[in-house]
C-alpha cells in the first residue's frame, strides 16, 4: 500500500476506495504500523511545533506531543472495540480487523487536518476536516461491517457520539491521573424509536437518528456531485462540491465576516502594551470559507496576541469543538485549565501559575472564536484584552448569505 496514494484515495474517492480496503489482506498490527502510527502523529507534532516556534513553550510542548500521541492511539483502539461490538445491533457482522480498518481510514481527514494546529487561531479548521470523517464512516460501515444501508445513518450517529464520549472520558481520566479502563464509561444503552441513547459518566446523550438519516441523504447527494466533479477534472467544480458536502455537515449558509472588518476591531493598544503588528487573511479550506485577523502587542517583557477567527455560516461547527459542550476544572502544581459557560458563550482558560504564559479563548454564539494569548501577563489582563475587541458587537454581526 502506498501511504500517500491511500490518503488521497480515501479523501477524494471514498466510495470506490472502501471496497478496495475491505478486500485487501491486513492484520491489526499491519494497519497500526503502516498507517495509524504514522498519521496519528500529525496533530500532536503540529501542536508541538506551534508551541515551540510560535508560543515558545519547549518542555510543556514536548509533554503535550507525547500525551496527545498516546491518547490518539488509545482512541483508535477503544473506538475500534465499540464499532465491532455495535455491529450486530445494526444488522452488521463483527470483525476486529474490519472495525480497525474503518476507524483508521475514516480518521484520515482529522489527522491530515491536524496540520492546522501549526497556526494559532486555525485549530478550528482541523475540526472542519474531522467532520469529513463522518461521511467516510457513513460510506464505510455497509462495506466493512456489512450493515444494511438503511441502518448506516443510525450506526454512524452512535459511532460519532461514542467518539466524543471517548474524548471526554480520556480527558477526564487524564486530568484525574487515574487509569484508563476500557468499558468503564458505560457504553451504548440502546435505541428507542428514532432516538439513540449513550450513557456517560456525566449523564446520558441522546441522538435523533431521524435527523441523522436526513443528514446521511444530504451527504450521499453531495457525494454523488463530488464524484461527478472529479470525473470532469474541473478543480473549481470539485471544490464547490466539497463545499456543499461540508455545508451539509455544518449547516453553513453564510459568508465569513470580511477580514478587513475583523482587523478593524483590533485595538491600537492594550493599556501599556502597544501594537507591534497586525494582519488579516481570508480564503477557503476544503470548501469552507474563513477569515482571520490577529495583532501582537508588547511592552518590556510582556506580550499579548489577539486572534479572531470566523468560519462564516458554520456557526454550529464551533459548537462541535471537543471542549464547547463540556466544562472542565483541571489544576496541577504548575498550571490551570478551565472550561465553563458564560451565559451562552463557552470560555476556555489555560495559564501557568508562574505567569509565564496564559490563554483565554471565547466561543461566541455566532461561531466567531476570539483568542488572547500572553506571556508575562496575568489572566485579568487577557480577559480585559478580549473585551477591548468588543465581543458583543462581534456576536451581533449578521453575515451575508452565500451567493
């Protein structure tokens, strides 16, 4: 198997590639060695390089790399067990190698999208890429796990929710410093009518499978258009089709705020800290338009960087970020991390107790993400920097509809 070719095929020709993957001989060891161990390293390595060259956190960045890589492998292992165990419930056939193939190759989009962790403010584009994995799972389940096509939507819904639960549980167990035990989180409770219920340590998560079936149909139609565009050899048509698919996943129906408008709300100074640089940019990634503006401020040894990121009409996308639907209160001898709700907004704080580094990120209700990162400044100063942007006005902006 040619690694690069396989990545291209599963991302651009998934419908034709899944039968090839199903037919080729493989073992769990060969899949891990030839694919998972390589691609799963992309997000943590990108995060590490971002911390080293942009934030300047060496040892902390290295620990983040190691932990992120280990957790990525654990997630693949646990999700594989779940996919395999759920197969009979949806009329499918169990098979751990087939389940690992599904999880490994469907994770490709998220792993490749991990390169966005290199640049602060663009991490959310990695989530956009991960969402494409939903479509890959939907196409792959009937081929690899032999489930009926009409049950693929519900099966996909359960797998995705389980993936989210795994992320939350592993994060919680890591924060507590406790051992990770497969199956200790509860698992799949069952389905009733058009709802699927997942039991978690914090309660139950319910998924409306009727809505998932509707999404599946939209994805299938978008997939057909993408295949037609690829056959035509027209890059513009392929990009448009990819945008339609991502629009179906995210519900996006608007353009991002213009980069110049985002740039205009960045203040010239933050108290004693004067603005040293400012920039803005806009563009598209896998069919989703985005815009970003950032500015850097400094005074003596104090540094603050403000970044505003907007992904247009995909306001619902930001709510799918791993930390947006949960709360967290984690503290060690060296640093603190918190995630909490502030009215309808989600706020994430992370800072070192020695004051050397801190971050505050606010997810606004319209999907705009505003970040303040600082060195040698306290948390109160970072929050004040965010307010200087004018969060209420940003949140009230109405985007133009797509043409």
